[in-house]
């Protein structure tokens, strides 16, 4: 795997629905959610891929 996100299971084509319990309906929501990430040790994402919805945790270094 080349990145932390890949190791956590994030794949191309996944739809990110939430980041740390904040809805991400568009790129503005996504960018806004990323602003608080540097304060945390992990990112919790709710993603949808091929009709399956699941949580993925990305642990930051």
C-alpha cells in the first residue's frame, strides 16, 4: 500500500459520506471537515462502495 488511506481500506470510487460524524455532501463540506483533522489521532469516515456502507478508521502518525 502506498498511503495511510489505502492501508485503512479506502479505495478509488468510494463515496465519503461523513468525516468524524460530519456529513460531506460536496467538496466544500469535505474540505471543512479536514480542517479539524490535525487535532486528532484518527479519522473516522463513513463510506459507500458498491451498495455497501461502512465505517473506516484512518490512524494518523
